[in-house]
């Protein structure tokens, strides 16, 4: 809709280099699987525009060449995004293999899994289809690596980036307060009501429960500003560690970034951003050295902010994954990076960490700190991100051995997972899943018993039915023989000639 002046194909462009290519993954694909969960039916004009530009370049080059995509996270959240990248860069290969449409590709590499859910009235079960498994993963990896040049961390010796303190991220675990524990247990009852359809989806749903659970894990004041500030919360622990690093590195003017997606400064009511800044200022940090990326709207303003940050004039920067994660060059003096909450997708964690583990950082060692409220949604979501990231790394490196894999794109938790989080015991989730599987098996057993009973009834009836059919065959055979005899008789015609009945008629 924006190309209303000069069209792209009129510019004479014969090559295209695209950085941060993951931003164009929401391309639309026609599919018959409209009622299958896990299939992205939405699309963006940005992705559609990129698709048309790539097609124009390929037509001009008379082949799949002339286009370069660059990205640190080609797979952001789901394996189905591989098809999007293949459609951009390998349309001829897809057409050659008969995989030009998404349904054909999904039939070759994906599987729709049927899961049993509770019926709305709560008295029975129903089957829901979800596109949640992938097959022939090694073959898919070999296909994409025909055009994907993958460079993993540590594979290029001459690229020097800072090392992580201790060799891995530091997990800062904080016990949950009594208020948090009570609230999270209340989420179980809400999840049970959603599961049994006691509430309308517009009133409450699993995504809303998970969102509020994430807020509760961060700070209960996001749900009720009148709740007392818990001194042992992970927000207060983050403030203490940020201030300690700020004071310890004052000579070198080292900088720090605090990532938080759940509560931004532009939201109404209580804001974690403003709370952190106020507490840092109370401890003696100058106001000019603390900044929010959200306060700088234009490219010029952000460029000026990042210049001050790289020089050490601004030493503490707070931002979200969306505004501060992708393509931000703020590494010059970055000494510590704080994950105050958990992003939804593993690529966002990768982009966050990439702000510190980056060429041009004067520090040889950086700290990556993850703040986790024990017995909350934090631990589960961090483990989910790590599980997704591990499989994506195996797929990109070509070392994946498993022929099948689960999809990675779930953005909400199941009732069993919410119950396990609330109890603080991961075995509760396994118990709930086993109980659900037991109910499914009982339904299957009852179905088989019904089929068996029907077959027994049919077996009792079949002998009599066979006898009746055999008698009918005998009667029909006699009729055929009688007709043959009549047809073989010769009739005398009025003119004295003879003929069989058909000729006479």
C-alpha cells in the first residue's frame, strides 16, 4: 500500500542484501489447514513487500540468485519459519521437490497431532488438532544448508568477543513471597475453570493467566500497586547488583543494560522501570547516568543516547527486547547485562545477550545475570527457552540426530504446567499428564469394548445372512438358466421363416 510513487521494479535494482532478515518472517502462505492450531494465518505488509522484491530480483537474474539474507536468528520460535526462509531463498528447489505450497511441505516434514481436551460442558472429551511435530528433520536441514551459510559461536578464531563470567549465565534465584505464592496458587483454580469452560474465553484464558503469572513473578505491584514492596523481590536484588557493579566500575565508566519486557515506562499505573530508577537515584546514582530507551523515539535521539552510553556518560540503560535487543551497538563499555524477566522466544534471549557478547567491547569478561523468582513462572519459561534454543542450535549446526521433533511455538502453558508451577514440584506436571493419558486410554478402552460387542452381534447374525444369500444365489441361477432356455427356442414367423425371440421382436 505504500508503493504509490515509484515502483521497486522501476529502480533498476538487480541485487538485494537484507540485514535482520528475521523481521520478515510473517509471510502469508495459502493453506487448507485453517482450523489447525500452530499454523500462523496472519501476515504483515512488510513481509509481503519483501517477498515481491525478492521475486523481482530472481526474475531479473533468471534464477535464485542476487539476494542475501543476514540474521543471527533465522529461526525465531517455530520450525515452520524454515519454510518461510526457503520460500524466500529457495523457491526453485521447493518447486523441484513438489513442495511449492505450504501444505505439501507440511505433509513431508510436519504432522498434525490430535490431543484430547475436556468438552465445554465438562462431561466428556473432544479431539483438537495441532501442527506440533516435525519429521525428516535431517533431510530438511540438508536442504536448507544448500543456501544457508551458518557460522556458530567460537567457529571463527579471529573474531574476538568477550567471555562470559564463570563460563555461563549467572542465575540469581530469589524466594517468592507469601503474597506471590497465594496468587500463583489462585491461578490454578482459574486455569481449571478455563479448562472446564466455566468462563468465557473473553473473560479469562490461558494466555491471560500466563501473562498475569509473569507479572506476579516480576513484582506483585504490577497487579496491585497498593501491595507492599517486598524487600526480597528480584527487582530489589537487581537494583542492589546494578548499584554494586556501578560503584565498582566507576573508574572505567563501565555500563550496564537491564532488560525488562513485562513492564515498560509508558504503561499506566506502577512501572518497574520507574521503580528501579528511583531506587538507584536514592542510592546515589546521578539521574543523568540512568536512561530509558523508550524515552528516545527518533533515530537521531537514539543515536545520540547510544553515543553517550558507549562513552560512559550514561551508564545504566533500561529497555525491552524489541527496542534495545536487535541491531543495537551499545557494547563499547558494557560490563553486565541483566535479564529481569523471561522473553517469549529464544531468539529474543540471543539478541539480548548479543548486545554484550559483541565485537568492539573493551571488556574481556562480561556478566550475564538472570533473575528468577523460585516457584513462579520464571524457572519454567527459562527452561522452555533453553530447550528451544538447544534444538535450534542443533538444527543450524547440522548435528541434529533425531528424525522427529516437537514444535517450539507454544506461547501459553497447559493446566498441568500451571499446576506444577504453583506447587513448586515439577513432578506434579508429570502426574497431571499421566492422569490425562489414563483418561484418554479409558476412553479408547470403552470405544474398543463397544466395537467388540458390535462385532460379536454381527458374528451371530452373519451365518443366517450367508444362508439367505446362498439361497438367493441359487434362485437367481435357476432364473438365468430358464431365460437361457427360452432364448435358445426358435419361433416360426408368419412368412414361414424361423428366428430366436430377440430377432422376432
